[in-house]
């Protein structure tokens, strides 16, 4: 349900220290004592390391006559891979009109994308992205990477070839950057907190900051932008863990990086457009990852857990961002009502602080794709604030165990934005917790909470929730109604699929 404010005022008193995250599992015994009189066993054949590639589909933007999409090719094996090829089919009437970061060929409706000269070598755990624009509305099917199934590369059950257009489509498609050159710049290896702070302070476009395994404690703030052709990359393995034990000192009335004040954020991007964050973990911090005035940021495959308040916040007009393939759990440890997994925008009561685009926080067109959210998320899994438009919430898994009900936090998604597409998500609820509905809309300002679309979502309300989609008002959305399609399914609901008419 709706609540008028998003976070407590700053400064916030320093929190009490808590136990550190366990560093790992105890070592297993490696040998077995020989038994007298028993012949020696033959040693098993040595394990042969091998590369294993997957390709995950991401849709960056859509419009009435086409869309922009792409794939992330990732090496999940134990050996390096030299070269990759992704191929898929498009239905008749749809065709790729442009592409980048790859070499494209075509046979009929079968498209083939091979690596460019600079992104074909993938070490274990490494990934490469390529993208394309499509004229037409048919999505890729029959995806193969190096001749093997993409293992999640297809976008799921293909939508109809002529899906209904959003009720409030953008005036024109958001252009997708088409870099002609690979990202350039040195790789900056870091292994200590001091090195990380220095690397963030001195980052330049095209640079890759590579985290070594370990725990990094302190305040980590980036204040330098990349570019569309040369983003700044911060990446590391899952056991590279950022921890901020703050906050400390007295902060300003509106959060900005200030000497002598530690925000307590695990990672803070401020005025830092065109970054890519991937692989690492953020834990034991006041907030997880916060973006302020930082558009075009991609957060991929991160793990955020055990934070005092929200996990990932696109704030102060941090538009055109992507959060994908990530895991978030155990949020709101000290303030359950503010423990959102994903927070898009700001409440209108905070626009005086975070509204730097016409007085409104326009964190628009953010895409939340294929994430696992919960358990232990004490507020909404995704809180979409008024004033934001045109986002996509697709392919996520919501585990409602632990919803607190505090500050009216009793649904997976509270949607106060306009023109969002919510599709192919799976939600469930089971005690403990407080649960009212799967998805809710609210209209705190004129025109907000309208023109949103739900399709192909699966909701299990655990015998507790009323509606899978509860639309608070239709009169406040006259001319721009919310739409719930019959492709959505619901089980264990006390009332049903939705409280509005279902669209076939």
C-alpha cells in the first residue's frame, strides 16, 4: 500500500556493530588412511577443465513498431573460451535493422552474431554483451550459443507476434547506444579498501576496476561518469564483499557526498552515468547500492543481503538503468518498513530533495529483469514511485516470506509509476509475514499509477492474499487505464486475479 515518504531524515545515528558475514565453509579432510592389506585403489582420471557458454536475453527498449534487445554471453565453465557465436530465429515480419559489438550474418530468418575482434576471449566467469534493434514485434526463438542451447537465452514463452501496445507508449523509442569502438582503458586491480576508494575516485571512461576476493570495509563513492561507448566497469567475484559499517558524522539535509560524513551506503554512485556493476556482493550496510543522478547504469549479477534499509535504489533521475540476474534478500534489518529490495524514484514528499528534473525524480525507463528477490525482504520487493514512467518488470521471482506489513509494506510490487510493463514474473507468499495483495497500484499525484500492463504473471497468494493485482482506482486513470490480461494466473487467493475487468 501507499505511504507518503521513502526514508527517514538524515542524519541517522550510527548503528551498533553486528557480527561479520561468515567468510566461508570449513575445509574438508583431504585424505583417507590406508587400510592394511587392501590393494591400492586406482586413481580416477583427472578432471578436464572446459569452457561452458550461456547466453541470456535482455530487452533494452520497446516501441510500437519494434524494440532493442541483446544477449549477454557468459563463460560459466572452468577454462577460457576463444570465440563465441549466438544464433536465433525471428518470425516473418520482423528483422534486425542494426547491431553492435558483434559480426552479424543472416540466412532467411535465422540470424547469427559472432564476437567482434575485441570481445571474443572469455575467461572463466567473464561475459560479453552485444545488442541489436528489430523492426517488428517478433522475439528471438531457438537460441544457440556455439551450437548448444542458450540455457535461458530465449526470452521465455514468446509473446504474440502482435502484442497489445502499452497504453501510454513513449513518443519515440529510446535510442540504444551503438559504440563503434570497444571500451578502452586499463584494468585496475584492487585488493584493499584503500585501493578501491582510490580507483573509484580516479575512474575514467573505459576503465575496468577488478575486485579481488575479500571483504572491503568503508565508504565507497563514485563521482565520475563513463560514456555510452566507454562505460566504467566495476566487477568482481561473489566473494568480493563491500561492507559499510557507517553511518557516522552529520550529513546534509539532502544526501550528497560530504567530507566528514559517511552515508552508510554500501556503494554510492553520484553523478556517475554509464557504469556497469557486476558479480560482487554488498552486505551489512545501511543501504545497499544507491544511484543518484546516474543514468544508464547496468547492475548485473550482484548479491545484496543483510542491509538495514533498501537494497538497490535508482534515485534522483537515475533513468534508463538495468538491474538484472541479481539476488536480493534480508533487507530492512533495523527499519523493516523501509526494507525494499528495489526502489525506483522518490516519493513526491521528497522531490524537493531528489527531484532534479523539473522538480520530479524522473528515474524513468528502469528495467528490472530476471532477479531473485526474497526471502527476508521486509518491505516491497519493488517499490515504483510516482513521477516515474515507462519501466519494465520482467522475469523476476518474488519470495514473500518475511514481508513485515510495517509502513503498509504488504505486497510484492507497489506500482505508483505510469506506463510500466509487468510480465513473466513469478510470485509466492508463505508465513511468516503480512500479505495483502501481490501487486498494487496507488495514485498519490494526478496521473500516477495509471497505464500499466500485466501479462503472463504467475501468482501464488498462499491462501492469505486477496488479489493478484489490486488496482486502487479506475476513476483517477480515466483515459489511461491499467490493463490486466487473461494470460496472468493466480492460485490460493482469497478473492481472485484482479478487482478490475480482465482483458482477453
